[in-house]
C-alpha cells in the first residue's frame, strides 16, 4: 500500500501553499487572493493541511502569462471560466500571440554607449539618449558591466544616424519622430477600425470568442498583417514622388513663389514695437497680440469702406 501511495505521489506532485508559491513565482498572499476571486480552484483538504497539485501550478502559470499580455484579472476570469466549461483557451491564446507578436521581420540588436556615441559624431549627448529611451528607440539593459542598449529597430536608428550626418540636429530628429509617430498611430487606428468592422466583427460575437473563432481570427491576422505596411509603403512612395517634385520645382523656379492661400508669412517689425508689445502682453503673447491687432484694423477699414461706399449712408 505504501509503495502504491509513493508511486502516485511521484506521478502527481503535491504542494503546500509555500511550495506552490516557490514553484510558481507568486506570493502566498497572491495565491490566496486568486482563490478568493475564483481564479484558482480550492485546494484539497488533508486533515489540517491544504494540498495543491500540478493543476494549481499550471493555472498560476496561465494567469501570469495572461497578466503579462495585458489582461485584467476580470477578463482572465472570463477566459478561465471558458476554459473550464470546455470552450477552450488555445485558440484565444493563439490569437493573442498573433496580435502581440512582431509585426515586422526586423530583428532587434544591441549597441554599447561607446558605439552609440561614435555613430553620432563621437560627442556624448545625455539629453538625446534620454529622449531616445523615452521614445523606445533605445531600451536600457540593466545588469551589465558596460552601458548597453537594446535597439528594437536598427533601421530606425540607422535613419537617425544618416539624418544627423546630413546635418539635422538631434532635437529636430526626435521632434520629427514624435510628430510622425502620432500620425502613424492614427493610420494604424483607422486600419484596425476598418478591418474590425469588415473582417473581424464576425469572430468577436462571443466574449471571449469560441476556440474555433479565435483560431480563424488568428489565421486572418496572419494574412492581413503585411497589408497595412504594404499600403502605407505604396501611398508614401506616391506622395513623396508628387510632393518632392513639386517642392523641387518651387525651389528651382527663378521667380519669387506666389503667396499660398492661408499659409502664414513672416513680417519684420521694428525692435521697439516688439519690446512695447512684450511689455504690454508678455513675450509668449506677442504673436497673438500682433495678429489680433492686425485683424481688427483690417476689419475696421473694411467696415469703413463699406459704409462710405453706400450711397444712402449718412455723413458723420
């Protein structure tokens, strides 16, 4: 009998809560909280002890994985309940992995601080590095003797190197990247709205989706993933050809280019006028004050011209 129990114990490991915490990486307090929320099945009671098994350990690993993927505990509970009722979780996890996986074939690289400084002219620039880290162009790698960074997109870094070599200041490069990122995120958002409405809506009728629907949606993501980049590449090439040609013609023209509609134009004002306006409204409001004053004067003259040109207008 003892041999049989020993053999069963070897096949099905059993853990106290402290052992389960050690093997799963969770704390005892977290495990108890999961039990209270219904995320983790209750342990088996053996006399005064609670006994956990491999199913509890596997569930804790599932919860940790879903948390890493950005799921909330409430949504994790829905997914696990679907799993427990036989609806399956493999397709959902496959869909999550497909969406959260890399959307490019480009592979990340590493670069030391010395190599980084050398590529940008050899002069260290702490502010530029800080901004690059903030933008995600560089990621710090802790725990290394040398100052080493992960470069998620070597191509993006290479573009910055070439622009800097061509004479573009680093602050201008990071500012342009921030502006470009906002615009690209808008394009990505619109593409997602478009494909969700016309392609993925039928897979998302259930919350969470069934295993088969999630698996089909993952396959569709794999098919459509390259389309976004291909479309943007084609449209960017078209726009660059048109606008660059127009830009070149503008700068090669021997004549002064005509004023373009509502585009702002700079006007030189006497220094004394600028100082007087600054004293009146503050440096930050100079441009707004000059524009408002000019517009008021133009409107006044327009009204005066209309009034004097009307034959029935009384003389003042």
